[in-house]
C-alpha cells in the first residue's frame, strides 16, 4: 500500500527543505525523502548564507527539517530507487526500504557529486584545505600559500585557470600547477598579469600529515602549500529525473524553466541537480521558487476540476 501526497520532494538539502517549508506552510501534504549524502558534508562550515554564515552544514539541515516538520511536512529517511509517471497528475516513487509513495507533483532536489582527481591526499583533505570554491572558502585561507591544480578532465583547463585568476583577491602567493595541462599563450599572459606563478610538471600527490603541507611532483620537487583549489567534475544525482523521462540540455543537465519546471508535467528540479553553480543560499531560493510554482500548478488543476 502506498501513501499519497500533494508533493514528494526527493532530497533533503537546502533546496528540498526550503521547498518543503513553503509547501507545508501552504497547507499541502508534503513528504521529503532525504536519504543520501549532502555534497557539503565534508565541510566544517558553510559561508555566504545571510544570517547563517559559518554554520555547520548539518546544523542548517537539522534546523530546516525541524522547521518544515513544525508545519506538517514529513521526513522520510530513505532513498528513491525507482520512479515513474502513472497518470496525468500521478507519480509513483519506489523507496529503497520497500515502500512506495504516490505524488501529484514531484520536486527533485538531489544535488550533485564531485568527482575528484585521483591523487593521494585530495579526497582525504576535501572540504578542509583542499577546496573548489573561493567564494565558499577563500576568506578562510586568505594570505596563505595557495595552489591551483590543473588536470586532464574535459573542461578542467578553463575551470582551473578561472580559479587561479580569482584567487589573488585572497592571497598574493598563488601557484598554478599545470599538471597534465598545456596552457595557451593567452592563459599564461593572464596568469602572469594576476601575479600567479606557473609550476610545470605532473603532480604525484598532495603532501598531507595532520593537514595539507604541499604538492609533490613526479620528478620529486616539492612546493609547500597550505591550501589547494581543484576543479572537480560535477555529476548530477539525476537518476530520478532520468527515470521520469525529463529532457536534458546539451551540457547534460536537466532542462528547466525559471521556476525549475522540467519537460515532464508535474515534475520540478531545484538546486545543484539542475544548476552546478548554485551555492547553499541560491539553492534554497530555487527550492522556494519551485515550491511556489508547484502550489500554483496544483491550484490551477484543482480549479479546472471544480469548474467542470
């Protein structure tokens, strides 16, 4: 037997919980399936969220869930392992624990995962002193010896150079490790103009004991650094969107309108699952915008039935 909800939200991060709060306050029956590992779980603190700057990510999620529950939202600690559209206004979601949920509308807020360079020390210090976002962490490593890692992944060169051009705002000691990349003359000129030193050669590992100490190259050279920025490959946790038949854009991200509405009637997406650039505060805003649109869509459907 399955439970039926006005809205099932898949994902219990900032976007999903923000959507749940808005919809619960609109007196909709809402469930949040919040299984999965939050992307920012390795970070000790989050930044750039007005009035919550420096709060541990887990604390924000616990507080947000409690607020949504106080208005009647239900939290389900499980994962969605299957999804299908079973009617004009009906979606069925299968849970890993064996249950099923029926939803008139679905908001997918499952985020993304960072695929990191396979170098010793990177995963170990990820979110601590191996970082990816200057706006999230740059202030905390200000005036330190900072490095930026290049890599062979598609698009990694442009992302890594972009990071290196940003970081002199936080430190005047920034080194770009070209690793396996070949820099263009323009890239070198731009880095030089920003005072970024380029170190050639393949990187063997990040030197770590109780914290990051530096970068060791394959030829044995070692360059002391206390913070490193890398450009991971972003992979959307979009399995539910794929299962529901949503359209994707040329870059591989789910196609949505400004409110997060996908190509499938009754299905919305918000946060990093649809926008890899979204920070916590913008993901929360996207969840709120989607929730308002979803409630409006439900009202329109209800009015159409009553007016027949």
